[in-house]
C-alpha cells in the first residue's frame, strides 16, 4: 500500500440489497462504476455509517437479523489519532479496525480495534481518516474550524497560529491564577486566623523533645504513689534490717576475705562481692535521690500537667491529627501564612503579567488576522477560477472574516466560506447552499486549491460529476488526478471522462440467480476497462466507435 493509501478493506454484510461484499482499496484515484442500482452508492453509504452516520432499521437487508460493516485503515501513527486513541484506550494506531453492527430494531453498536466506542468517538475517528463529498453530513469543509484551518494552511501561517496560541495560553494562565487568588477567602481575615492558630501551637510547646518530656513527666506524676511505694519497698529489702541485702553482702565479703588468706583462689569472688557492695551503696543513693524528687510532685503539679495534656488533645481534635503530627500542622499553617502575606504582591505581579500577555496576544492576533485576509483573498480567487472551470461560469467564491467578540486560542477571526453561482445573487455561506451538486463541486474546487495542505488522507466523491459533461467532465477528471497525488481518492462516477482518469477502476455489478441477488466488485484489467468505459459512452449497445473512444480516453 502506498503512503497515501489509508482505507485498506471494506466488508459489507446485509446492508440494503447487498448480502455480502468484500472490497480492497488501493492508493491513488480509484473510480467506481456500474449500472444504476448495482450498489455503488451503498459502498459510500457503508463508509458513511462507519464514520458515524445515523442508522435505522430500514438499512438492514430484508430477512437479515443485522447489518455488519467493517473497515480496516492503515494510519501510520498519525499524531491526531495517537492522541485520540490514547484518550479512549483504543490501543495501537498502526492499524485501525472499525466495525459497526446495526440491528433490526435500528440500534447500533460501534467498535474500534474491538473496543466498544460511542457514536461521538466514532465520528471523531472518522473525521481524521475519511472525508466524504456529495453528502451534507460529511462535509467537514462546511465547518468553520476546518475553513479557518484551510485558510491558515493555504497561507502557510502555522508559525503565526502557534504564536497566537502560546500568547493566549500565557494570558489566560495568568488570568486564571489571578481569579483564583482574588476568589479565595479574604486574605487579611485568613492571615489573622492563621496567626492565632500558630500562636496556640507555639504556646503549647509542640516541639518533639518538649512533647516527649511532657508525656514522661505526666506519666511519672500520675503514678507517683506507686513509684514511691515501690522505692520504699526496695529500700527496705536492700538496706534496712538485719537481713537486708546490703548487710548480707558486706558480711559475706568480710568472711571470704579472711578465707582468701588460706586459699588465694577466693580473691576473685571477694573482689566481685566488694564491687557488689559498692554498687548497692550507689543504688541506695540513687533511690534516695529519686524518692526525694518524687515527693515534690504534689496534686497541684499533677493538675497542671493534665491541663497541658488536655490542651494538646484539644489541638489534635481541632486539627484532626495525632499529637506527634502537630509539628507538621504548624509547618503547613506557617507556609500558608507566608503565601497569604505575599498575596497582594502576587496579585499585582499577575495583573502586570496578564496585561503584558494580553498585549502580546493582541499584537499576534492582529498580525495573524492581516495574514489571514491576504491568504483568504488569494485562496478565494483560486477557488473561483476552478469553479468556473467546473462548469459554474458565474461562480464567485469568497471568504468572509469577521472579528470575534471573545478572543479565542486561534485568534480573533471568525471565517466563513461564501458561494454564489448566479451573477445577480450575493455570496451566501457555503453551508447554506442547497444544491448537492454545487456543494460537491465547491468541495472539489476547495480541495484542488488547498491540496498541498489537506489533512484528511482519504477523500470520497459520490457522483461529483452529476449534471456535467464534455469539457467540464475532463476538467473534473484532471482535478481529481491532482488531488489524488500522495493520497487516496475514491470516486463514484457515471462519466467516461472521469472513469478513464482513475489509477484503479472498480466495477460494481449486480446479479440475480434463482431469485437471489448478489453484488460483486472487481478491479478491471486493461481490456475489461475499455469495455466498461465504452459501455458508459455507448449506452445500451457497445459499438466499435465507443471502444475506440474509450481507448483514446484511457490513453490520455
């Protein structure tokens, strides 16, 4: 498949009169021909449904439960599709398989790479892949954003468009931050409240070391009676009475010291007992000192400690945290206070930033607007010329540019394509032109004029040649060939001049056998192509003259 070939296959099952039809598509200009009623338009209708057209039960072939349409696209990781696929988790964009199932009740389901998608997503995907001309619902050229993009592409204004977009985002970014600051709680009131909270926390001494000391002191004071009784009991056991541990150790040490004179091996034990006596004496002093300090914790001191603990617990409830997290709360409140204290300065800075950014945007938008007007004038002249070549001698194409009330990321311009085909009628918006033939040829003219910048890789023209013939038909054929350079173009046609211009020729035929109607599609070789074009030229009977004319057309 060539670089411009995007639509690879199309399968139609039980749609209208088509039971089953498998189609493969190629690069370049593919013309589709066949007798009236053979099914050429059904191919276009099927593509339309796969791109998001509304479905109803009348589309399902009589006797079938449902219609199933499947198209495979080669998309080569196009950036816009990559973003769209990522947003909806549709997998790789190397290939895109779209399937739509329409039931007898008119309800339909759509899938992309086997993932269910909404009709809106289907339309977004289809809009990036295929543009169908000749049917109002797929005229992307009627949409103002597309028209604006075409003017920009025609004038090669991508750099200026990006500059406007960057300036817009800078301006509105500053505006959003400024509104957020201005819409917050009154800074002065909030700052005063934060200072009060910080003073509360500071007075409560919430430093980790102070909290640890407070908890230890409170625990000691709360259990002072038990601690004192325990110390008194230990003192009695160790140091008081005939059988006190200290006295027993001293007597044992004295006795072994005397015995060590007989056997020196007892000296080690004597030293250990002597050390034990020293340790007991130090323990006695420590216990006595602890007992004296413990006695100073009276009831009033305990009440003060418990009041401090209650204060801390109240702060924890207020800030919804544990005691150990009060320090983090303090830091957070302090940061917020510092931010608020800089509120006025930040607001002033943002106002200046916004004013400067808006100035940049205004200048960039004015420059872009001027460039757009120049591009639009040249583009309108080129399209008008092509329209006249396409059999619309009085056609005037114009591009109206009006200033927007509200600036947008794309500038301050609203662009509208206008068209008139009569010398006594002023140009009207293209989207309001009623004639399908006029719309179709206008679309062709726009595509030819802007071919180098077109973004949609597959274009479908459904009987664009309706109502024309002769020299105009030849002109249409040449323009279609121009558009097809580097992309894929499918064209349903009844004109031999257009059919002979195709790179590929797909013949759609209908056959009825034993009461069963089938539709078939075949690519024609050289000989068969001559016969088909001769049929289109000669009518009911194919003559030698028609075949000769067909060969001339194919020879170019």
